[in-house]
C-alpha cells in the first residue's frame, strides 16, 4: 500500500471530534477506499473533544493551530475551528504558505477570504478542499466542480440553512409562532444562543457566495449577495401563503442575467407539490438548472456525522488530489475559482426587485405591498364566497406591510 497520508487536525468541536473518531475507528475501511492509510498524527484544540469517548492519547497535541499547520511531517492540515478571522485564517495561510494542502469546513473563512486563499494555494501548488463548507452531507462542491462537465449553468438555488428551514417547518406544521419555534430550535441545538447569523440569512449568503463561484466562475464575494432573513415572518404570512397553495422557504438564489450574475437570499413562496416545497426540518436541498440537465440534491445540511463524512471524503487522494509529502503532485483541484488569465472576471448584477407574475419563475420577485395586495385580494374573494355580503373579510397578511421586503415564487415544474 502507498505511503500513509498524515493529517493534523485543528478544532475538536462537534465536527472535529467526529472527523477524529472516523479516522481512528474506520482505519481499514478508509484505507481501502482511499488507497492508503489516513493517519491522525497531531491535533490542536483549546477545548476538550466534544466526544468524551474519543481517545487521543496516541496523538500528539500541539499548543497552537499555526504551529500545527507548520509541523514537520504533516501532509494535510484540516481546519475545523470556524470563524472568518484568526486563528483559522492565520493557520490556513501558514499551511498553504509552505505548500501544505488544506481541508476546511469553514464557510465564513472562504466567503470572506476565499479568493486570497485560492491564489495562495495555486501559487504554492497545494490543494484547498472545502466540500464540508456548504450543505454538510451533500456533495455539491464535487458536483459543481467535476460532475457537470461543460454544462452551462443558468441558475442555482436551494435551502442552505437547516435552522431556518426547521423554524419555518415547525411554524407551518404546528401553527406555532416564530419566537416559540426559535426557542425550540435553540433547545434542540439547531440554533445558537445568538441566532442572528442563521435567521438573518447571513449563513445562507456565505454558502451561496461559495456555490456561485463554483457554478459561474466568479470570485467569492459575500458582500455581493442581497440578504433578507426570516425574523419578520409571521404565522399569518404562512397561513396566507398556504391558502394560495404555497410554502414559504428561505432560499439562496444565484442566476445569470443580462447584467451579470445575480445573488440573493430571501424568504420565497414555493408552490406546493414541488421538491423544494417538500423539504422540511433541518434538511438542505440544492437545485441546479443547466443547458444539459436539471438536477436537485438533498440531504443533511449539518451535524457531526454528515459534515465529517464530507471532510474525510476530501482527505481521499483519489477524490481530492491530496498526496503524501513523498509523492505530492501539483494540484489545486479543490480551490475556489479565482481571477487570472485563465479565468476572466464575470460581471455581477445588482439585485433588483422584479414585478413579474408570482407564479412565473424564481426570478419573479414582487415588492411587499404588491405581494400583500395580491394575497389579500385573493383571500378576500375566497372569503366572501363563503360568507354573507355584510361580513368583512379577514386580512391575514396585513402585518407584513409593516416592513418593506421582497418575496419570490418558484416555477410549477420540477422544483
């Protein structure tokens, strides 16, 4: 068997602990799939492992992630600490700076610094792999990078945040308020104590920026994404949408337009009976529209087991191009696209409110007042047909008019 792949791991939270456990407990199975042994030889973590049963007594502990990234004898540095700044940024830079390949699940880091890190990786002939950074257990990065061949993608959209989808699902199914569902999500560990990053749509925006770079060849730019969260979604809004045959989902959408690549995150009305409308709980789903095919992937978007599987998959030399130090070949197969002579910069389209018909397409976005008017008019007609002429019709969506926001609907076809 070929020389083993020696791994250094920074971060022993939920995902990091699961990765360490998988490497150590599935040694033979991983060796068979990867074509060589994968060995965890060192780690760095400021906290004990989340998995209290994990035995790391035979693994060297390093005090600093940056020191670990530069440790002699390592082949791959795995960064699972999280955060867009240090120590994640400095340790990844340290590893790439000496030509050491990196595997990360850090979406915030890539969304903010992906272009610079990709250039650093390319210049050092190192791999930068990040399958676990988007949609946990869904192999969307490999699909976009390798699986679609020369297909021209026109649109990519989906449910990219399990916390938001869980809250909207519980509100719809149990007729509970947003506040009650958020509290429940926090109790179950689906939402952080400060849930702003999730419910504000920023987590989805970071993931969308990464996917957009892969799908359309743009630079990773989270600032280019128009973002709206679900904080103002009320139970009355969901009931009104339900009456008209829709479910409300927080979607990330990237698509080609005549002005460039448009990126947006916002609550979206999705017609019932479509695939995306049927995705409930913490499950993620991503749809791709291309000139050769239409594809929808779904699966767990987070969690130790699902995300660790994506991390370990990136450690497979057969999949990612990673090599041991003795046989390392020049590769940047996992790096986010960056600008340069071989990849011209694509223009970006500023997000703008659309006034198309509600049921036409994903790009059909209407202003809040127009949406409310349509829903109220439809429900008024329906209510009057059931009640006496003198009985006033209920306006369940009136609360929405307090905030200017935009909502879209998806097509009636595949999704």
